[in-house]
C-alpha cells in the first residue's frame, strides 16, 4: 500500500510524522501519476481526492475520485480489498 500526493517530499515528511502513516507517501510534484489516472484538476493544478486499488500485476481493480468536498469511506475501501483478496 502506498499513497501519492502532489505535495513536496518536505510536506510529506511532516504530514507522515503527524499522522504516523504505516506506508509510503510518494511525491508527484510533476503530476505524472495524477494525470495518468485522470484525476488532475488542471485548472487548479491539484489532484481530485482519489483512491485506487491496483493489484500486484498492475491492473486497476477499483477506483473512485471526487472533488475535495467528497468524503471517502474507508469501510468501502476495506470491503473492496476483501472481495479482491477472496477472488485470488
């Protein structure tokens, strides 16, 4: 598991320390991954709040994206991960 953000590595370090992330937070300051997943809001040069589940083979299995006001439900993400794990 990993997270990707358009913020700088310096910002990530402080954020990860404050929140004690148990996984890497990667910096995409050039917006390469953000654009590849189609979640780059070019007008504001930020990413839409997004979550993607990509399997070990690199296949996109599930995703959701929305504006900053959209709430992501962690229970739904865990449900999706459980379904995918049972399909193996």
